[in-house]
């Protein structure tokens, strides 16, 4: 090999080594020639591939977005869902239904009637005294109270009888007492007799599928709620 050719090859090696050293010196302390797999996959191939400075900027922006994303998720997870009070929640549900129905006649809506009914439900459920007595074919219950509870009993028990009579073959009736109502529920089917006795007072009142439609009809002003206004 001639001395001239050896000189050219030697100069080429020196230039290559020097160029590599300069490239390594320009890298930031955190850079590394071997990028993680996900960064390699993210980098476009060819002459337009991102340099180290561009990749560092993208990573910085990504890290800056994470606290904001985490904060939004935390905020959504801590937004209360409960209305805080059962009657309020029941009325809120009805209002959503009315708002979503384009046929709602707002001139007839009577949410105050529904509120008074929910007060009655609270009085009867939590404050009324119920004295059950097994009778032939079913159950007899003296439902009594005073003040606002008595008013609620006199409104709710006769109304419940009107809706429940005939349900599952039941025969339901109510008669007035000086301090409440005498509720009688019987059935011809022996299995239903045991069912009635097992349900007892509050189980009987909670039976049936008419309660929620009854509340919606009342709120729409479509329900005859004479019993809610004038206790006998």
C-alpha cells in the first residue's frame, strides 16, 4: 500500500473519532445513546428523526400534563353524588324526569303535593304505632298516632287500601279509629295468608309496584290527591 493511501485512511479514522467525540460531548447529562423502546417506537425514521433536545422537550411537556390529568381525575372522584336527604333526593329524581319530558305541562306540576306526601310517609314509617293481630285469613293492624302523625295515618292508610285491594288476591280495607286507622288485609289462598302475616304493617305498605308511578303522577298534577288534603 502506498504511503499516500495510508495517509488518507489515517486521516479518515481521525476525523470519524473526533466527530463521535463531539456528538457525545454535546449530549445532555441525562441522554443516553440507547433510548427506551417506547421512545424508539415514537421517533419517526429517516432524516426527520427528532434530536435529543426535541425529545427532552416532549418528555418535559408530558410530565407537566400528568399533574393536571391526575388533579382532574381526583376532582371527579370526590364530587358528591348523594343529595344528602332521602325526600330531597326523591323530589330531585322526579324533577329530572319532568325536565327531560317535553310533554310536561308545567302549569299542572304540583311538587308541593309530593313533598307533603313524603312527609306523610316519614311520619307513618318512623312514628306511627302499629299493633298487629292475626285473624282468620290474614292480619288486622291498629295504626295509631297523634298530631302530624295522626294526620299522615288518616291520609295514607285509606289511600293504600284503594291501591292494594285485589293485589295478589288480597282483600284490604280500613276503618277509622279515634287515634288512627284499623287496617285489615286478608286472602283466600293459605300461602298468601302467611305472606300477609310475614310482611306485617310496613312490609304491606312497601308491597306493590305502584309507589313510584304514584309519586310521578302526583307531581304532574294527574293524581286525585283529595285524601292528601282533607283527612277524614
